[in-house]
């Protein structure tokens, strides 16, 4: 498995993996995959990765979104990590998230956060293995298909960027 910068050339496979996540009902409040343009505009231009196999097939992807347009939050990013259904449980998420953390620090990010449905236990465990800690539970934070859902908020503070 190789990690590469995510580009528009990967978009069809990235979108398909995102749609697999949507189908689980436990990945996001979104109900449809965006266009490349919308996805591109909604994510930071750095810290975008894909994991590909030897044949060039995308196994998973990870990227950061800004949490706010306010400059004081310029070093805080929201994590997205998605792994293809057939590649789950094979360490793809670990490699992607570990590399995303390292790249985010190279880019000066001091905090990464993730809002995860508590039912998505694999994603919670994945983030915890990469140094994320549970901040709290946000009850009835939003509706998905007319059903109120909770999320757990996890964060990872850099020990390199912004450390005292």
C-alpha cells in the first residue's frame, strides 16, 4: 500500500468510497456525495491523502476541513477518514490517519478534531489509537433521515505545533 496526495484524478474512486460510508448510516450526516468542486472547496488544500494498492486502486482516503473561517482557528482541522468496504480491518485507516496527523503538523495544525457517531465504534477506536481523546458527547446534535443522532467529539492536540 502506498500513500499519495489526493487529487482530482482519484475523485471517482474517492467518491465511491464516500458513498459506501454514506450507505452505512454511521459515517456522516451528509446524505449524498458532493461534486469534486464542492468537496475541493470544503477541504483544506493540504493534508489530503489516498491509500492505493499496487494496481493503483484507491483503498481509502483522508482529508481535513476547516472548522471555522476565523483566523484564530486556522490551525484546527476536522478529520475525515474513509476506507473502502473491502479494505476495512487491514490497517488502511491506521496508515491514513497516522500520515494525516504527521502532514497536518508539517502544515502547522495544532488541533485535529473528529465528530463521530458513537455507533461507529471502529472509527472511535481508530482515532484513539492515533492520540485522539474523547472530549464529550453531543446529544441530538443533528438529524439524519428524520432521526436525531448524537456524536462524540474527539480531539488530538499536537505535541509539536503550539506546544509550550
